[in-house]
C-alpha cells in the first residue's frame, strides 16, 4: 500500500527545531545502523591488534563509524526524497515531511564527511588513502536501488570497508584474514539488509524500488539461510586460523543460535517480525565481539 506524501508547506524552524530535524535526518535516535557498522570494525581491530589494538585507534574508528553512518543517512534520504513519502515506514522522515530541504541534506552529508576525514588524519597514509573509497561507497549505495536488485551488496561493501581500513591502521597492510573478514561483513550486511527490505517489499514493488528481497522472491528464506551458513563458516575459519579458542567459539555458538532465531522470525514474512530479525543482528554482532574480546583477554 502506498501513501501520499505530506505536502503541507512547513513553517519556519528556529535553531533548536532545525538541530532536532538534522538529528532525525541522521537517525540520531536510531543507532542500530551505527552499531551494525561498528561491530565489524571492532572485530577487525581486535584481530589485527592481536587483542590489544591501540586505544587511540579504537576511539578514532568509533567516531568515524558514527560520523559516516550519519552522513550515509543524509545522502540516503536525499536519494529517496521522492519515494519516502509513499512508504509507510519512511513517510515521516524529515525530507518527506519538508522539515529538511534537499539542499540541507546534501550540506549535512558533506559536512559530516569532511569531519570524518579530519578525524582520520592521525592515521597512517594508507588508511587515509582508503578513506575516499568509504565515502564513495556511502554516496553510491542509495542510488543503486534505482538500477539493480543488488543494492544490499553495495551497502555491504560500504559497511565492510572499515575492516580493511582497520587492518591498515594497525598493521600497515591488509592480510588475507582482513579480506576474508571484509567478505564475511559484506555477506552479513546482505543478510540483514535483505531482512530489512522484506519489511517494505510490497511498497517497493508498487513504486519501483529494487532490492534483494524482491529478487530472491519466494526463495528469500532459503537464500538468507545459505548466506548465514557462509557467513558463520567464514568467521569460524578466521577465528581458528587466528588461534582463537573457547570464548570465541562460545560467541560463535551464540551467533549460530541467533541466526536460527532470525529464521523463525521471518518464516511468515510478516513485516514487523522481519524488522525484529533485522534488529537482532545487533545482538549477533555484539556476541561475536564479546567472544573475541574475552578470548584474547583470557588467553
């Protein structure tokens, strides 16, 4: 079911209301996207740093994650400004309601991207050289849903690019382990963003937005399940080749249980349950990080 956008002209906002509108634009009230971006960055820092990554690097990556996710939300809403008002879940976003103008959204994206680049300046030259790729992927992703049914792959690349950057920040190079973790992160994003797209599938079909949820069709649960197996197998391979032990395996076991729970949630393809499956990935990412952290701490 599509819905008409709110076309009532907005009244002028004072500076407090404008800041609140910008906070809504970058999803300050919904940190789930930042957390899903953060966990792979922390996995990579702990693996590359052999359990003891420099704390200034950890703080830089945490700040960079939240800045780039916020910038990504701004450019996403700019790209979707003509569609969000027609989808029940997104019709109250600031651009759809007129609280924020397209020009303001672009400005927010550029300012946050610049601040994220400045935050990265203390890193080594190779990590800084990789940062424009992160910006390019973040800017490209929102527009891919117009042309391909695989925008979730582009999102996975954007969310996963923190992994090679973390390896270069710690080691000055990207070993095979880093690329395998990047691939695992890309697949994980493909899983949870397909669950997310299942929430809006009917609206997306009506207005012409493409997604893997639409491409997979009635095979969506099966394909998500196969992707979950590949994701978990890659993590097991990475952890075992890195010499991880019992705590890591416990975290991995919790992740296995959570993927089964997600399959239960999406079994009827009910939008609210699919959204809960998407949100559950935050717990999965946390469980894997805690397993990794405890394994290094106690080994």
